[in-house]
C-alpha cells in the first residue's frame, strides 16, 4: 500500500475556476503535511504546509486536513494558466518527506 | 545567492562508469537529503544527513554512497552505473527533519547509456 495517494490527472479547469486537488495517506500517525508545486523540468517548491485539522488559507490557496479520514486537499481559487503544474502532496514519514505521485493541473485560458 | 545548488545539471555517461553529483546549501540548514525522481515523476527519498550524520538510508543499492564533508555539503557517488539509474536526482535541505520546509536544488538529470 502506497503511503501517499493522489490522482495523477490531468485535472483540467477553466481560468478563474476553483481547482481542487486531493490526497490520502496511510500512516495514521502522520503529523505534518505539505503541498509542493513542480513545473516541468524544475524542482519542487513549497506552496503550503498544514499540521492541524481544518483549513489553512494563504492567498488563493487553501489547504484542508482531516486526520480522521486521513485526507488532505488543496484548493486553488481563481485559477490562472500559470498555476498549470504538477502538485505533489507529501507527508513526513520516518523523518523524511514521502511524496505522492502528483496531480497534473491544467488551467485553460 | 543560490540557496541549494547542484553540479552538474546534466550528466550523460556509459554503463559501468562511476560518477559523482555535488550539492551545496548556503541556508545554514543542518539537514540535507537526496531524492530520486524517476521517469514517471515519482519522487523518492534516498538518504538524509543531519549534522553530517546519516539519518535515513532507504532501500538503495550500495553502489550509491553519500558523503557529507560538512553541514553545507552532501555529495552522491554512484559506482558501476546501470541503465535504471537514469533519473533526476534532487538535493534538498531543511532546518531539522520533522516540521520544516525542505528547499530543493535544481536537480541533476542523469542519463546512463
């Protein structure tokens, strides 16, 4: 069983819409959750991290964590073509980041 | 003012050769990592060093040997390269291990022919 699961996509949304990216994890003891964005040919860059149940907002991005359901999501409001990238969900497992396989997001102009 | 740098950016070599990838961070972090991203874009931890001490050593062939001469550097040496070693290798660093953001280097694309 994979530690972190994501739908590979692509997820296609029109410009200005809300993009919803989802992630589930298997280790109930996980405490730290991260969303990274990776453009093609580039390195991952952190968008948000979340430790507590509930929502955390930062600009157009909102991370949602539900530890009971072992579920993390990332909402991107007012999606822009520049948001088109692969979004990687990651959890701390055995003191290192364990990544999902990523969801490719395409924002159509 | 690069935070995490890697050299070389591209590495093309023949099977059976030995090669090294270098990583340096100027962020003052105490923990450094090597990740491998395969052709399917799956990013997987290989090694982690904290204050020059090996913390994580995942199921990686012993042809791969990390070396940390100081807290700012973590190099990766690969012996007897195989076709399956072709991937992008990312170095990263952080303050501590559990809760803090990891900053990634630009990656080294290794192609084994």
